[in-house]
């Protein structure tokens, strides 16, 4: 009997250890739901890209959680970005899919009650913006260089402190183009509707909606023409972002040279270059709230790597908007993103004054 009891005890221990191992290896997201919060409204470039991404992410997260989209727009994306840091659950069940937040934080960190640097940075994506114009702006816009001849330019935007609004205004001022500035549209989709109605005649969007909506529906029909894109820039050299390769459009500095005969220089140019350097590194971000568990961060980051390598994702992205967005995520992402969330004090001072008063 002692031997039987000992054998039974050993068997019980083996079962208990096995059960413990099974429990330890249980995927974090088994039986859970992951909410992806997009900080812009439905129909804009961030939403178009984010929804496509989320469909494929759901297949690659271990544990197969339900993945749902929540849009929270306002103030050029700040409303949703602040919600993730201040209100959202910190248990790994919510992640932010952000555009433009890095620039807005670098411009004015005090807007964030929860320090944006304390968010959990999962992955980053470089980016660009394509600026386009109505062709019926007097005297008629047939080529990008016709911008400097245009009369009655009305540039539209989302918020005075968004990078693409500021770059649009800086470009006009560098080229000496008189313009009216109308901002405060809640999303790119609403601004695009205003563009089609003629309320504004110049706007900018990132490649998912430009290639997926603007190019087929406005450019090919002759209603709009691309004017320039914001180049990639690492502080030393310019580059062509993958998202605009193949498009018949110049980066701003080359358009400027075609019009003026020289490359841009001076204070306005230095500020413009500083904004594209920041956006060129982390225009889009996937983050979790401060304090989110590392196991959740690792699970989502691993799934993102699998999405990057998924032929089905690449095929749908190419079909939808003509390029494949690639995310960069590693254990070093937190440090790299935090280091990038800065602009020179003199640039910040200039931009804050420029937002209020225009060029000096």
C-alpha cells in the first residue's frame, strides 16, 4: 500500500506539473478581445490602412482573440491619442493605431497629461504625405509648377498643429503662393468632400487614401492633380518612400528647384526639413497604454512581424492602395521611438509662433 500511495502521489505530481506547464504556455490572448483604437475617423488614410491591417493581425495573434476597430477622432488625432494614455484599460486589451501623434507630442508635450514617452511602443512605420490640387483653380492647373500662377488657392487641413497642415503652409510661403487656410476638418474624408465641393482646392493625404481613393476617383478623372510629396529624410539625405514609388510626382525640394532653379534654403526650409525628418521615422505608431503587460506587447509585436511576411496581407494591400505598409518592431522600439520624439527647441519655438501668426 505505501508503494501504491507513492506511485499515485508521483502520478498526481506529474499531472500537476503538466497542467502547470500547459497553463504557463497558454497564449495571453486566448479568450480575450483586442480593440484597435484608430485616432482618426472612418474613411481617412489611417482608417483605411488600419482596418486592412487589423483583419490580418487577427489571424496572426496567438490565441486568436477577437479584434475590433474603434475610431476616436478629433483635434488632429490628439483626442484618441490622449484617451489611450489617460483612460484606456492597461491590461493589454487595447492598442492605439496612431498617425501624426509623434509630431504633435514633440511640438507641445504639455498637451499630454500622461507623458507620451511612457506609452508602450510596439511598432513604428515611416510615412509621407501627397499634396494635391483642383485643376480648375484659375488660370487652370495642368502641371505641378502651375501652383505659383494659381489665383485663389484655399488650402484645407485637419488642425493647425498637424505636420501636414504646417508643411502645406510652409510650402506655400517658400514658393510665395498667396493662399487662404481653412482647417478643422474632422477627417481626411470630410476634407476630401469639401475639396470635391470646391470649398477648398488644395489638400494633402497619406498614401493609403491618396492611392486608393484620390488617384482613381479625382486624378484620373481630371478633377485633381498631384503637386508634390513630402520626401523621406534622415537629417542628411533624402529618399523616396516606398508608398509613392511609381507615382508621377516630385518631392517638394525638387518641385521648388524646378520652379526657382535652386534648391530651397533658409529658415522656412530648415523647419520643413525638421518636420519630414520626424514623420519620416515614426509617422504611424502602434502603442499600448503605459503599464500594459510585456507579454501583451510581445504577442502583438510578434503578430505584426508575421503580418509583414504574409503574402495575403501584401496582396490585399497592393490591391487596395498600391503598396505594402511595413511595420518595424523590436525590443529596441521603445528606446528608438522615445529618442525620436524630439525637435530642436528653436524649431519648436518657430512653429508655435508660425501656427499663431504665420511667417515672420
